[in-house]
């Protein structure tokens, strides 16, 4: 399949490819140049951690993680 770059630098990704990838309207994509080719992938946001809470939600007040809690978790996983 082929597409054309327009004057604003836009390229339409054919519907069949978007359907195959499950890309809906508004999907964020990332661009990378590899060996002279442009690679487009869905940009999946990484986890965010807010200082002081350890969660992605600044409104969540999480308990302090202690050494005992870590030891208990490690023992229960072994």
C-alpha cells in the first residue's frame, strides 16, 4: 500500500492497516528512523510516578513501604 506526504508533512495510514493494528481515532504514535526507514509504532505511555506518593494519581495517599512489607512479599512469592 502507498500513501503521499502532503504539504504539511502528513501521511494517511490506510484504513486496512489501522484496522489490522486496532488503531482508533486519536491513537498516539511514535516515529523512529531505523536504517533509513521510518518506523511508526503506537506510543504507549509509560507509568508515571509522582514524588511522595509512588502512584500515578497525586490524590492517592499510599502507606509508606517498609522493609517488613518487602520481606513478606518476597517470602510469599517464593
